C-alpha cells in the first residue's frame, strides 16, 4: 500500500547545493544522501533527498546556509508525476 505523505516535503535545488552536508547531519530519518557533483568543478558533491522517507520536519531547510532547500506542500509535490510515482512504488 502506498505511503501517506507528510503535509510538506523538502525540495532540494541541486544547482545551488555546495555539498556542505549541513542538512545531512540534522535529518532525523537519514533520508539525505550525497552524490558526486556535476554542476561545476568547485563542487565535489551535491545532496539529494529521498522524498519517500522525508517526514517534512523542515530541519534541513532551516540549516542550509545557501537556502537551497524549500518546503513544498506534499499535494503540490505529488502533482508532479516524477514524485507521485515514488510514493506509489514505496
Ligand atoms: S524535512 Fe526533515 S526529514 Fe525531510 S529531508 Fe529535511 S531533515 Fe530530512
Ligand atoms: S545544507 Fe544546503 S548546501 Fe549544504 S549539502 Fe545540504 S542542501 Fe547542500
């Protein structure tokens, strides 16, 4: 059965992310992972959020020094097919 999403989910703008890992260390459910950077040479890694595991606590958005994480209402996020499929398959 599909998981019921929280009221809001964290949307990470990978184009702005510097890979500082501040968000990784505060996430209570460990749903933020690092991956090799691809945006420009100075950035060795970026982060991505597993939205299926995100509980919408907002901690990552509060600590990001570059404001690259935005809390978005889940229904708005799920209207985008890409994210809706993640929940259906969970
Ligand atoms: S909102 Fe909370 S649970 Fe979701 S990615 Fe950010 S820190 Fe993790
Ligand atoms: S805190 Fe912001 S800049 Fe740092 S890794 Fe997380 S999303 Fe990227």
